[in-house]
C-alpha cells in the first residue's frame, strides 16, 4: 500500500472514531456571579498582585509585611472603619494617579500566571464550569480593581468581571474612582444593572461568596451559595437553607492567617501596588 493511501485510510479511521462534543445551548436568562477573594481564590487577589510586584523588585518585603499586617489588623478587629477606609482609599488613588493602564494589565497577567493560578479553589472553579457547561454566563464580582478582575476572569475562561472602576484619561489613571468601591450593596447594584442590560432573570441566577459582606448580592438571586463561609454567613445560610460548600479542609488554620478582608484588602493592596509602580516609574526616568 502506498504511503498516500495509508495516510488517507488513517485519516478516515481517525475521523470516524472521533467523539463529537455536544454543542452548548445558550441559556440567556440565567447567569452565575462569583466573589473572588477566598471564594474563587485563596486569600486576597490584590495581595497576591502585591507579592508579585515585590518578587519583581518593585518594592521591598518590608513594604509587603506592613501591608499584610494592616489587613490582618482589619480582620482581627472584625470591622471596616469608614474613616480609615476613606483615608486609605484616598492614599491609594493618589499613588496610582498617572500610571498607565496597559502596564498594570500586563503585570496583572504575568503575576496571575506566576502567583495566583495555583491558588484558585478547584472546587469553586468546577462550580463555575458547570454553569458554563449549562450555557450560562459566569461573572466575577469583586472590590478588586476591574483591570485585575478581568485578567482573572480571562485566565479562568469566564464571561467577564465586575470590579472597582478607577477613572482614566489618555490611557492613564487620574487618581479618582468612578463611583465607589464595588463592595457590599454596590455589588448588588452592579448585578442589577448588568441584569437589566443583559436581560437576566435574577430568580434564575446564582451567586457565590464567602463573606457576610456579600449578603446583598447573595439575597438578590434565586440560588445563593455560601463558599468557605465566615461564621456570620454560615449561620445565615443555615437559617435560610442556602447551600454551603467548604473547600478549606486541611488548610483552615492557614487560611485564618491570610489577609482576606474584602474592602481593607482591596484598598491596602491598591496602596502597595501603587507604591511599587510609582517607584518603578521613577527609577525608569
């Protein structure tokens, strides 16, 4: 048998043995919304971003330690003082003013691959994939800056992300927010706005979070889920018959020590990242 005939036969046999993957039928009125920090990923995404910047020599380990201790302080106190949050937010915005958006996105992609990918909870990732397989869109909803949130969503193959939006002009940050941090009730408002735009039926939608801070978001949808929940959310979920999933088995003690306070983490991470990038730009001049 000539080589060409053998190749043709091999090709035909391979094609006949191929298994067709069923086409996903779009479910356009249902979607799933996932918090990021300690829900989709162990720890705070912005903290991991700051670690990646430190590893690149953009600021010192001492700066990172101060940042981590600051987050731990917020977590131990169990509250988020509005005055402290406002001051920290103002500092973060001042530091990022003038930085190029493209550079932040590029570093976010590098750091996700190097630092964050291995910290994704595979159990939560599987839940997100189940929604995608059912033809539903999946969105991240986080106080993390939207540029970093989009990187995470893209790397996970999700539909997109809702995050805190900083004002930009000519490709650079102005040092002001558009609105406020995407936290607490603001997450629910963002989902409502997206549902109106996309024609979603919130009664058919699902939401996933670890924190009682996200009760407005969880209560908005027909199918709320508590993932790695804090004590307040766990109690609320039990009282209301919500599904609870905990993927922290064997790692719970470690998780307690990680900086995962939502608002404080996003702000402190923004300060740390801003300091690092500001130093980087100054040294390049």
